[in-house]
C-alpha cells in the first residue's frame, strides 16, 4: 500500500507590531499554551512555544496537508483576538505582518527546544532584531531591512 511520509520540523518566529514589549510575564505562559493549542487544532505538533515581551518562537512539526501561510494566519488571528480579551492594555494588540520560518533537521530539534526555553536569558544581551538578523544570516535568507520589521 502506498504511503506519503514526512517529518517537517519548523522554527517559526514573529513579533508584536512595532516590536512593542506588551507581552508581560503574567500573560506569556497562557499565550504560549494558547498558541500550542491553536497549532494542534490545525494538525501540527507543537512541542515548544516561548518568547519574551516582544516576540514568540514556536517549534512545530508541520503536516503536509497545509501551507505555512495558512498556519501563521490562524496562529496570529486567533491569538490576537484572544489576547485582546485578556487585559485592557492589550485591547489594541497586533502582531507584526511578517514572520520568519526556518527548517530544522531532526538532529537539531533538541537544540531548538533548549534555545526556545532560554529566551529570557538570550534577551538580556540581545534584541529581537539582532536575534532575527542572526537567523536570517544563518539560513542565508535574503531580505530588505526596510521591510523586515512589518
């Protein structure tokens, strides 16, 4: 019997609009759990979500039956609506329009999960923009700085 088999692991990163640091420590754990649930509801496995006040990282095992753009749209739309109900100061919440997504080999998954777990530590000395530029360089992604932060 024919089979279509895959294992597509992705590292997804996106920021709040204008990198505004509005995701306080009190809302982040619930947001991360919410994003993981939305991911699972779309057919993805999501072993880890993390981030700091201005962005999130997700480790995702991606199904072959959907597009990355559809997943990101669902994640951003659902979580944005949810966040707006969590606190008055989040009533105008928005994510940046863009995102970064990078392929991860199975042998690198543990390193990615550890990286996501250490977000607070990383961002004591590095901004989101510096971190994101480093990923773009690591994966040799061409980009225009004028539009990278929309």
